[in-house]
C-alpha cells in the first residue's frame, strides 16, 4: 500500500502544485489534492486548515502546501498540534527541516521557484529521514508549554 500524501495550494501555488502532484504520483504516492483547482484568486487558509488538521490528527503522515511566499500557509498550518510546517526555498533547507525538525508539512514559496526547483526540493524533503537523537528532544519540546520544560 502506498503512502497517502496531501497537497494543497492557493491560486499563486496552483501551477506548481499541479507539477508536484504529478511527480508524487510518479513516485508512487497516493496523492489527494485538496485544491485549489485554478489560478483564480483564493484564500490560502481555506486550503491549509484541512490539510493541517489531517496531519495533526495522524490521519496522514505528510502534506505539501504552496502559496506565493509560503508564509500564509505556514502560519496557518503551524497552529495545529503536531504539525511542523517548514518553508523550504532550496533543497538544503528541505533536508535540514527533515533531519533536524522532523518536518511533516513542506511549504513552498511558489512565486519564487520554477518547476525544476520545486521538484528538487520536494524529492529532497521526501527522501530525507529524521535524524532523531538530540533533535528528537528538541522536537518534543515544540508541543510543550514553558512550564512543562
């Protein structure tokens, strides 16, 4: 059984989302596209909330969000417990987001990437395991309040 992965974008990320959705399918993922379905203006939060909720509850392990800068999607997604949405604008950032932070949502700044860059960032993020060790302790602290640390 292939891993289910969610993908969603606003209008600014629509074209790159379509490219990445095809790539995920080629890689054998069971891709569920949560929208948008065109380049017509939309609100990023309408797409980030459903994806982040499903990652937060553990229904799916990972998701990919795209908007113009990546900022709006990351702000929205990171409001959910257990979601670690990382904006990556190059493969090195994507790699470190996985290795050190166990990122489970990749956020791409679509206005600043071409298709080739987007695919390279995505595949790096997908292929990079979490290192654990000292990083696991740090990731565990993300969900804790100051009084619990």
